[in-house]
């Protein structure tokens, strides 16, 4: 069975607006599928009802028309799901729906042994079925399609009404305003009288309902766009913050707060020797490798409650304690650093035929400036300060000191204060470097882990 996943490749979105339009299309496809199922179920019920009202031979005519209605319903779904240019086929199918319904309501059944005068067929209340087709058009997020459905429906019923009025023996015209009740009764006593006032009444009511449904469609489309915007904003948050924080941040008017200073843990991770490796590889392989690395590192950041500040070529910068601080921020950062090294090592072991990847990580804890930077056109949430610079320098120093992770003494002390036994065991096993040089800063004490 065809599903919304069958949308063709050329419809894939290239920007935010295209993604919204694709979402509308997918929803329309799903609605058309449901509409086809509802149409078939309804027509089956009508077919059974007709079979109970008239002889089998006479019912065959209406059963044949039911099959055509089913085919047109499937046509709506097929055009929406398969055709890239859908406007003209859609209009043709809507016109076919109304034309067939008009024919069904006013045409003689050739299999009947008797014939009803056409004017009498206008009095059986069949025009109510036009509202069913009109309501079906409102299932799509297209005001133009809604308006076209109203116009085509009114045109089809008017054509049918005028055709009946033009039949030999029929006479028509509105009842005069000064006519008496007896005049009205006398006119309607005649089976070949076609009351044009009823047609005008039908068209007015049909137009009012169509206008209301069109406004509903416009409003629904606007709401869907607003929801898509909210979903996009939440998606942007999810790129930087762990999933458990996204709901809370999305519900706040100022989720990141004002520019301020606070104590956070900063982590820098980088691939050792990646630049030299990338120079010898095609661009597609380089990008594929980066995506694999970034995916593993990002998972570690979010699993440990961190915020992904930015990707830095073959590495990344993450913070722990943004936008809200906690006692375990430094410990989370250190555990994340170890998890990153473990994840990369496990990846190397899982693919022994691939050139292994080596990761270096630096962690520092201290006061930073936190807030949005940039211009009115583009802003970025980030942290700045000495702590950030030291974390970056510690990451770079791992190469000379022969370790995978370098943790600044303030970060280790803050992590130990959180009372996690695993951090203590790592501190006891770490190599202690009393004076790691930092450009533009006094040498710092750090702990080396592998």
C-alpha cells in the first residue's frame, strides 16, 4: 500500500520554507488516503441502502455510478501522491465529482420501467450531498482549492438546474413578491414547475458555507506554519542542549537569560593528526569521517548533561553548567571526557581495518561570561573568558604530555567536591603536571588521564 513515504525524491526540501511545504504535502497525502477510505466505506453503505430500496436490475445503474465515484476518489489520492504539477488534475477531478453528482441526482435511470419528471428530481433534497464534497475539499490546506471547489460545485448545480428548466414541458421563474399564498400553492402543484428561487437559495447557502470553510482552511494553514516554526526552534535548541533541557528552555520567554558571569566547566575535544590525514583523502571521505566523530562526541555531551557550544572543524567545544549551574558540572565534564575517549577507542576496535582515530580532550572549570554574541542578523549563544582559553590550551597540551585528557586542577577539585567515587579513583591514577604552560597566562596545574 502506498504511504506518505512514497513522496518522490524531487520533492525533498532545500530550505525552511520548502520543508514546511513538504510537511503540508505529506499531510495532504495522508488526508487524501483517509478520504478515499471514508468515501469507499460511505459508498458501500449507500450501495447496500439502494439495494434494499429497489429491484436488483434498477440498482445496477446506481451501483455503476458508485464505482465511478470510488475511481474519482482514488484519483484525488493518486494525483496528490504522484503528480508534481497537481493544480489542473485536481480541478478536473473536483469538476468530475460535482458533474457526476449532478448527473446522479437529476438523470433518469435507464434501467427503470418508469420515469420521473425531471423537475420532481430537484425536490428530493439531493443538493445536500454537494456539501459533502465541499467539506472534503476542506481537508486540504489550500484556500484556492477550497474556492475552486465552491465555484465548480455552484456551476455544476446551476447547469443541472437550468437543464431541467429547459426540458420540454417545464416552466420556471421565481414566485413574484406580490403573489398570494394560493399562487404559490398553485405553482407548486404542477410537477413540471422549476422554482428558481430555490436554486438561488441553495447557491447562497452553499457560498456562505464555502466562505466559512475557506477561512477555516486559511486559519488552519497559519496555525500549522506557526507550529512548524515552533518545532524548528525546538530543533535548533536540541542541537545545543541535551534533550531533557529542551522542553524547559522552549517554555521560557528568555530561556538563556541575560548576559552574566557564572562558574561552568568547559570542554574542548579535538582529533589528533586529523588535518594531515584529511589532506590525503577525498572530500567526501573527510566529511563522512567528521560526521561519524561528531555524532559520537555529541552523544557523550548530551548523555552527561552538557551543552554543545559549537563544532570546531574536527572537534567541538562543550560546556557544563549552561544555562543553569549545578554542583556536578565539573564531574559531568570529566566523565564526558572519559566517555568520549572510550567511545572513540571502541570505534577503532570495531573497525580494525580503518586507520585509528585518536582524541585529545581538555577540561577546565571556572568563571566565564555567558550570553549571546553576534549581530542583529545572526546571534550565537556562547561562553567567553579565561576558563575557556585554558581549556583550549589544555587540550592542545595533551600531545606533548602524552595523555588523552588533561583536566585543570580547579575542575578536578570541583568534581571531587561532588562526592563521586569514580572521579576520586581517576584522580589517584592520574599523572600530575604542576606547570602546564598556557600562552598569555600563568602555568596551570593539571591531571592527565588516558
